[in-house]
C-alpha cells in the first residue's frame, strides 16, 4: 500500500450539467421500482399467484440491487460511469419486459427480481452520487448528495401516478413494457457523467490503494461497520412500505386511490426531505441526524398503527414518512466519503448499500410470507418499529472524521 499526493485547483462552482444529468437518471432508475407495489394486485389476479410469490420477486430485486452495487461501483470507479449506466439501461429494460411477459414465478423472479435488481444496482444512487463526489468539493458534497437523492424521490412522485395511468389504460403487462422501453434513454442522459475516479473536476490528496486494500481498511473501521449495520434497517422499513403499502391500504378497507396518493405524497415530500437532509447534514453532526431520523420513523409507524386508520391518517403518514424517506442517504454517503475519500467511494458506498438491500429483501419477503401465514401485516410493521430503535442506538457512537492511517506516509 502506498500513498500518492495529488492536487489541482478546486472549482468553486457546482457543475450543473453533471448534476442535472445525474438527477434525470436518478428519476428514471428510481421511478419504476418505487411503483412496483401498484402492479402487485392486478398481476396476482391475472396469474393466480399468492402474495408470497410477488413478495419474493421484489425481495430478490432488492437483494440483487444490493449485491450488484459494490461491483458496479468498483467498475465505475475504474472504467467510468457511462459504461455502467449503459449496462443499467439494458438490464433494467430487459427485466421489466420479461416481468411483463412472465408466465411462471421463475420468469417473474428472473425479470422483476434478478434483471431489474441489477439494472437498479448499476444506475442508482451509488453510481450517481459517486460521480457527483468526483466533481464537487467536499464543502458542497453533502448538499449535492441531497439534490441527487431528491431527484430519486421525484422519480417516485412522477412514476406512481404515471404507472397507475398506464395500468388503467393499457393493463399492467403493457405498462411494464412501456416503462422498460423508457429506460433506454438513460445512456443518452449519462453522457455528461463520463469518467472514472481519476478524471473528475475535483482531485483530492488521497492514498493510492488497491480495491482489496481499501475494502480491508473499511471492514476494520468501527464507524464504517456501524454505519453499514444501521443502514440495514433503512432498507427493511422502506422496501416493506414500497411493496406492500398499496395492498395494506386495501386490506384495511380504505379506498385504493389513497394508496396511489400516499406513494405520490411520499415521493413529493421525499424531495423536500432529501434537500433538507443535504443542507442539515452539511452543517450539523451527520451521525446524530441519522439517530433522530430512525427514532422519528419508529414513532411515526407506531402512531399510525395505534391511531384510527382513515384516509386522512394515511395522507398524514405519507407526508411525514416522505420527509424521512431517503433523508438517510446524503449523510450516509457523505460519512463514507469523509472516512475514506472518493477514490473507492463507488465500491465502499456500495458495500453499505448492500446491507440496506439485505434489509430490503427481508422486509419485502417477510411482508408477503407473514401475511400469507397470519393474514396481517402487523407483525412486520411492529418489527420495523423495533429495528428503528436499534438503528438509532447503532448510529450514536459513529465518528464523523477521516480514518486513521498510521501505516501510510504521505508521498513527497
């Protein structure tokens, strides 16, 4: 392991072409997967499958999203962001179309699970935010992370009503085909994001490490391990709601229009929450802010379950949950960049996100499995409350500072 000192003039402005292009990609890659819950009931009605089958497909999607992200992040770090986003478009499009044409649960698992999951992995926050980090100074990094996260949130706001409109007009199968075709625009949007970890506008003093050395250092770093552990809970909570909330609303006798409204409100207020998160995290303690977010989610879910459930409480729940939905992403990614720099941010941020997606897998799968066995989603709701408290405890001791590297000497 050796060290290399590099420095160039740091542009004071924000590269808006890169930011806008990345945000549009985030809208596209986050949008369709956030609307998957709207396809559950019509798909299962036509196919005669149970909710465990759909839950397994979306659980696999989240799992392969997590498994793929460290690898795609490492590929982007070494070979460039555009190549990875081209793969994203191909995988995502193929997965949605195969999901539309699935005649067996196995085809559903491959299309909606494996291919869509890998498509999201190669085109989601890990790839986009790493490209941002290479082109924005540390002083503005968390702020632009908030912008990028807000764009993903806007994808949820845009694609929830769009997906419902497509389902109503063309049926769920053709709606998935049209969404798949739309994903092919991503490589065009990705042109301004060309480049790898050595070609950004911002060049920082950084240690030269192989991927293996960087990974060993990170896994031996206490705060990184705690951050990775806590992010599991975020995935569990959000994936369960995304996949099962529309069905839950139907089960408790509330008009289906509130499910669509709730997902759209979560997406809209997620934009506000993500932007606010970027600003707050830039100014105040990132670990403590994460603690408050996880506690806030647990309190909100508990209140939603204990209070009378009506269309109004669904709307209030969606607004408040939306404000906290992806607000964990800017401080989490910023902490990884603070600890280890940007050289291997795609890979190391991807490892953290893998934990998130393992949680997503369990949240989605347990939701369907326990519902089929007990006829209720309540056990998973209450488990998410307990896990939120656990995440708050785990984040409290995280240190917001660069990793100590006593074995490395700065290059002359």
